[in-house]
């Protein structure tokens, strides 16, 4: 079955360490996204990519970095510069240029930094 | 900056009752999405509304879009416990491409509890 796989499901890190969250999709979607979810805050866009080797900052990109070397993969690195990294991170994808295509979400990674 | 506001943010209701969740947004858009999220889970797409006056129905849920008023509603009819979840609306601010190519802007979500 096609879908989006995020790993790991839970991740624990010490403050000051960089950590990379994995996101892989086999839907053949062009566009991929990273969102952060905090309790009571809804989802906020971190980075997105509409094509391989290109990506754009979202609303809260500071302290994060991404790469898009393959169409299927869009890893997110949470750097030590991110002041409040503990959150639920959701990866999504969509068909670029499809007027009625919703975002398809992965199951998320819950990151805890202590 | 696009703002998306949902109300109420919390709603506790009894089974069998009807209720409506409201989603207001601040800039012109004719693409609006509704999602459902169960606790600790990901988001599931419910409805895609693509034009003024669009109405979609699935079971006990019905969504509508009024682009002139910048308002979407999610109506619940004869609620059942299985509909307990958090519901998000999301707006596509881009004027081209569709499919949220530049990312969607989400409301804060409505946490719905349906009690027997």
C-alpha cells in the first residue's frame, strides 16, 4: 500500500544534540512538507519542498534544516539552535498541481528533548 | 499573513445532538480542507472544498464553504461517540497549483468529546 512512513515513532535526545527525523513516501508525490504540532497550537509549517533539490522555509524554520535529494525522501534535522524542540512532528505530501489533492500525512514522530 | 480561526476550540456534547464547528479565515481563498485527528495519531483527510457554495457530506458530517464570507462550517448530525476527535480546518493560501503546494495554514483545532 502507498503511504508516508515516518521514523522513529518516539525519539528522545539530550539538549544540545542535533537529531534527524526520517520521512519516506511511495505515493510518487512531488511536494513534501514538515509540520510541527504543539498542544493547543494546531499545525505550523516548518519547511516544504515542491521538487527534488529545492525547498522553502515555512513559518517556523529557525533551528531546523532539511534536504530533498530524492523524490521519496524529505528528512528533517532539528538542530541545537531550536529553542523548544519537544513536539509532535508530522510529515506530509501532495500531488503538485492537482487542484483537489489534500495533504497526506505520516503517523508522526514524537520528539522529547531533555 | 493568513489567519485561520476555529470555534469552538473545545466542545462536549451528548450523543444524538446536532452541532456546528466554524472556521473563519482572513484572506481570499477558494480551497479549504477538513481533517480529523484521533489522540496520538496522524491527520485523516475528511473533506476538500474547492469553490464557493461547495457542500460535501459523509455520514453524519457535512462541510460547506462560503468564500465571500471566508467561512466554512462542519456540521455534525445526531452525534455518536465514534466521532469524538479533534477536527482541523486548513486553508490553501496559494493562488495557483492547488493541492496546498505551498503548504496549508491550519486552525488550532476543535477538540470534540461526545458523551453517551
